[in-house]
């Protein structure tokens, strides 16, 4: 098999006059976690539905696990897992009944079914919950059940659409540890998120905006190749300082972080600290150059910050 589990070229999807996905090129490597980062409406869910064969493209080519889509969508189904953004199992079935139902869909039967369900209940800490109705479970428990169901048939490729949007930070961290376990075992994963910290955990990611890929690469490369300086400023009046800085054409953005102001300055300025210090009526007690973050990359790649 190719080193890539997903290849898409010039992929388009229109809903009437709405261009949900525009000329998307994508390559996802085998055994890696690839992320889609973007706000609601950026095209993350539409892209996943195209790549799973649930939607037909308006244009372009898709190959997933060697299958051509949409032609081979039915063949692909048995080789992938898909965890939707909204909990899609049955609230009026127990944990075990939900997993038995999914096992039947994927023709996992008999002793193999019992063994696999027992294994998943243990892996995801659901042993004591197997007779509980799914509808009465907490967000984190439902999330673990959904992941167990999506991986029951041991798919080669797993699609996760904003899987942690309804759980607390502790459950999010635990969930990502489970994803790394799956990745280490050889499962390829495509996950969408609007959380910067989650995107930074991905091996590679694409930043999407209005269906357009604005940037892609490893988080480290995206941060190191960003064409701006990041300056943090301490000042007695951060709100007023922010207003003043945003009037400067050389300043891309300014955001308050506690007692500091984080300012993105265009790379055309050779000495950003001297430039900011020289501005009239700007009072700063300290200025320092700092390491870019993925949020800085997002700001400079999307909206008015895009160069």
C-alpha cells in the first residue's frame, strides 16, 4: 500500500451557491494523526463526509486506502471507523447492546464478538458500565463508548469529527492518550477540532477557512515558518494600548493574555521591539520577543490576518 492513506486533489463540494470545500489538496500519511483545524463553518465536517464516501464531490479526485471515491464507497466502509460530532449511538440501549449492534453491522459475530467487546470495555474503562443505558451516561463516558464502537472492527483508518467538543479538559487529555495508543498500534487517524491545544498534538494538520486550506504541515514547521514577529508587552493600560497598536498597518493583531498584550508584527519590520518602542503615546513597561504559538499561526492564516 502507498505511504498515504488519503489523497485528495482539487476537491470541491458545493451546496447550491455555497462553496463548502474549495480546491482541497490533501495527503495523509499512514499511521499518523492528521488534524483539521478551523471554526464552525470552515468545512471540516463536509471534508470528512467526502473522505468517508458519505458525500459525493462536486469536483476533484479522492483516494482513501487505495479505494477511489465515490465509486468504491461501499467497499471502503468496512475498512474505516467514523465517530460523528454528535453522539450517534442509541440512548435506550445499554453500553453492551450498543456494541453488539455495531458488531452485527460489521459482521463481527460469535466468540470473536464477545472477545472484542470485552476487550473494548476493558480498554475504555466501561466494564462497570456495560449494563447502563447510554442515554444516562456522562459526556466523557459516552465519548469513550463512541470511540469503542468506531474501533470495534479494528479499522485501518479512523475519522473523528470534533470528538471532544462536549467533554471536560481531563477527559480530553485521556481521550488523546487513547488516540496515541491507536496510532502507535498502526491506526491512521484524521481528527477535526477547533481547540488549539489539540491541533498541536497532531503529527500534521491543515488550517481550514470557508472550505479553503490556508496552511498545512507539522505544528512545529507552521510555527517556525510563520512570517511575523510575536511580541509580548506589559503596560499599565493594556486596553488603550491595544486600541493604539491596532491602528498601525504593521500590526496584524493584538490580544490580551492576562497582564500582557500579545502583538503580531509583520516581518517587514527589521526590529519589532525598537519599532514598537518608538511609537508615540505608547507606554510599555517591558517588551519581549516570544515563541509563536499555533493560535498565532491561525490568526495570520485566516481572516484579516492572512497575508
